[in-house]
C-alpha cells in the first residue's frame, strides 16, 4: 500500500464525514498541564499552587478564557470543578495558573486539565495527584468510648473474651474523617473514628490524609496500652433489694477493698461518684428526692479487668404514687352521671375527694360519682409502712357542661399539596366550648358518642360516617369537612383542602444531549399526548414554549416539561444539553502504532455511544469499541456521541527490522546521507535522541526524531569523524553507540 495514496484516501473519508455533519476539529492544541509539585497538602496556613500550561497557535478568539479544572477523587471529569480561569492569556502560549485547593478535597487520584471556551478545547489530563485539605492538624486524643478520660499511664486491662472501644474525643465531627489505626506500629484495616479491640498491644491513631499528606498533618494521637487482666469478682455487699426511708443512713460497700483498685459508682447507669482510688464505699443521700434507683460499681487497676458489679435496687419506703384512672377533661351533659377514680401504691391508703378546692362530704373512697361541673382531685394518705409521708394529691379532672362543641380535622400522616396521590383526613380534637368561649379538649371522653358525616364541596358523601376519610383519586380534589351530632348539639369542623396529583409519569426524551456545530438538531418529545393539555417547556427554569408538542434545543441548558391542565402540575424529568467535548473520546493506544508483521495490536476506544472502523477504501471493518489491527496502513475511527461525531485517523506501520546504523556517508549524493533509525525509536515524542561529538559535547538533541541528522547546517572539519549517540525514553537508556561520518 502506498503511503501517499492511502493518506489521500483517508482525507477524502474525513472530508465526507465533515460534509455529513461531523464536528470540525480546530487547529489549536492544548498541551497537558505540568507542575513542579507532586502532591497538594493544603491547610489554612498554606494553600497556593501553580500549574504550568502551554498551548499552540493559531490564536484563540478574543473573548476566550482558559479554565483550570479539577477531576473527582478517582480522576474522572464527569462533573469537573473549576479552580480558576484567566481571560488575559489569549496571546501568551506559555503561562502559569495559580489556585487554592477547595476545603472539601480529600483523595489520592485527582487530575487537572485546562479547557478553553472559544474555541471549545480540552487539554489532556495530568497524571494523578494526592490532594488533601488538612482542616484538622493537631494531635488526636483517644480514650475508651471517646469519654475524654485517659487512664493513668494510658493502660487499660481487659478480661479474656472482653473488648474495649477506643475513639478520639477532641476532634469535631469525628465521623466525617477517615483514620489510620495502628497496633504496636502495624497499620490496621479499620478506617472509622472508633475501633473495638481485644488483642493486647499499643494502640494509636492518625487522620488518614493519604499516602503523602498524613505525615505532615501532625495528627498522631496518644498511645493506649491494652493488656490482659484477670477478673476480681467485684460485688456490692448485702441483699440486692434494699428499702430506705427518707433521712435514713444508707451505705453501699464492695466485697473487695485495700488492693489498689479504682472505683466508679453508678446510679441508673450514670456516674454518681469516682473514679476514686480505694473508693470502695458509697453513701446514699436519702435526704434528697429520687435517691431510689439501681446502683452498680465498676473497678479497674493494674492487672485487673475493667469490671462492673451486679446491680442493687434501692427503694424509697416512704414514697407512693397516685394515678388518675379517668380522662383529664370530661363533658357532663344534662341529667348525666360520670364516675371519677384513682389508684395508688400506698399499702394502707385513705381517700378524700375535693371539688373546686373544697372537700366533698362523705367522698372517702377511691372513686366518686359526679353530677356537677367543676375541678376534682383525690387526696391520698399513707397510714401504714415504716416511714411517715405527706398526703399526695391526684392529677386534676376538669368537668364541664358545654354551650357548644368544636371539631378540628387534620391530615393524618404526611401530606404535601400536589405531591401526594392519596390523603387521609381524621378528626383530631373535640373541644367543649363554654358560654365564655373557653375551650376544653374532651376528645377522649366523647369521640365515641357523636354520629358523623363527611361533606365534600358542600355535598354529603354516601357511606362516609366514621371519624376518618381517605381520598385516593385526583378527580375528588376539593374541600372536606366533618359534621357531627350528639343529642341537641350539631357540629361542623374546619374545612381542609385536598389537592392530589395525577398519578402519571411524565418523561421527555431527545435524540441527543450534546450540541455540536453542523450536527442534527436536538429534538425533545413528550411521553404524553399534549394535544388537549396546557403545558410549558422550560430551559433552566424559564418558560420557552407553551404551544409546541416538540421543541428543538439549540442552546445548552437543563430542559423540562410541565403539564398544568389539572389542579396539580405534572413535572417531567430533566434533560441536560451539554457542549461537545472532544476529550470524551479516549484511546488506550497512540494514534501512530508500530506492530511486528504477522502480529496483532488491539486498540480500545471509550467514551462514545457507538463506533465505526473504516479502512482507506471506506470499507466498514467493525462496530465494536475495539479493533484488532494486523495490516499496516491508515484507518479511520468514527465515534458517535448522539448527534455529534469525532473522527480519528490511526496509522499502523510495520516495525523496521534493520539495526541502528553506525556509518553514514554525508557527501550529498542522496545515498546514506542521513542517520536513519528504525521506527521503534524514531517519530516517537517519548523517545529522546542525543548526539555528542568526540569530545563529549552535545551537538544534537531531539524528541520525536525525524531521521534528519546530520542537518544541512552541520559542518564536518575532518574527512572521517566519530560521534556518540544515546537513545532514551523517560530517562531510561534504550540504545547507545558510535556513528562514523565519512565525507
């Protein structure tokens, strides 16, 4: 295959695709940004980084801006973050960006790239960088359960089978960080803010700011030594149920004393004393209310487990309770009798009922029948037991005779207008209203006494006669109220409006989401027939059309459709139209490939929706995301992104089999005048060719060597001269030797 003719064929194919609407590629080239730093460990005391950037002419548009973008922590640019932008470098082909690291950046594989706005171009991404904003840079303090109490000497003993949880206690929002936990110098797998351990060793922790930044953050904590201890069998002496009267002396004593243990006393799970060395007794203050409860003691010490005793219950013998058995508010209708009652824990109680603060004559039982309105309570006196106690009054009961009633209805459960597809309304409150307007909640007393009827927009609803109604159809939207009848009382509730959404899923679709010059227009369609609907097409939240059933997008933005025919609007999904970005297409190999004749090289493409591979005869070779190249020549890859297209020309060349020559005859006869390298080393931007004279002085150095030495300006002052060469890639020596130049 001839190189020239095949290349012209490829140009014809490319030109044909451009005529079909392919995205034209501008000539500007944005090079990969570079940095002198290899990691960004920012903080409030240092946060300033420079990035060097080069680009090649022709000039960009006058209004162009260069934008430095940051990937996510995995190196992906699906939603890049803008770090900084400049608009005054449109004639400067080599300049530096300066940026500050955002305070929420934490990760090991961030990348940078540069994007221009006019024309729209994107540079290759940099290699990965560890980047962390160190917002906490002080030594951590760890303690058991993060309590803040560091044990003496930093040592904790645990029993066989037991465990201890260690957590930092001096860092805000501890659960928002990742951690490096260590045991005796070995990094553990746990990454959360706490670790539960049972293995002996020296434990400490630091914040995980990655492979580079963790050390500079200075967050390494104190050390807690976990050692194996033995159980001492701690217990509280005496019975496990103790009764005391107010004012009595009450002392709790442990079964182990005088062995150097530290004691902590608990009441109902909360610390009431300690930790105290040799604090083996605890005096209960029975002179205060609430001294009764569940008491425990916890001990720890050298070679002793952290151990807690069984609980001891302490009761107040002079305390009893009185409980009202009827409702707090009661409605007394004409000629009606109600019964009030109380219960008590007193062992030998006597009762006296009161009405409006005065004793009721003869009312000395635990219950009372009433026929009058007022405020009632029962006073109970304990006449037995080992302690004297003051009488105790029950809670008040308010008895009213209403002038009228009030119903209050409310939504039952969560309800949001035009979001729910169903709603329930229920009677929440019945108030008895006096002639003065005072209201008393009598729901519990009377909710079963009324008869009910639901009303919708002024019309009674057949069969809806309970205290609750459920509406599940948007066609039943409207105002609802509840009517009720009790004897001569007729009651109507407040009105509640229900606006349910139509249970319809509205979806808009398009034939593409990426705008590019010369491509087919992006057209949006609705999943619902809009012929008889009132609707709005929106872009970025603003109405752009109210009459077209389909719309064409010619600008980037977020598109949406809203149908407003019914009470509640029906809102579609959002579709984002973006500007075409050539960097979406990624090849895992260079576009110039050198293969050994008879072998196969596979090229994988990613980022596009579909792919087509062509040879120079415009023959379709494949439609997968990869192709196996076996023959040399030029090939065309057409990558489709919806209605946008990228064309890439791939050149395949057989590897040269000749060796590096060590003699050339630079006499101008056109034969062996140039030092020609095999294509394994020539025309590769990653390979550097350097030539030295016999004194070791560098006379030629070129990446992407074009087989063009010696150049026409090279002078040779001898008939035969010796030169030395070195071929390197990334600093690694590939080949070296001598070149004899014969004139």
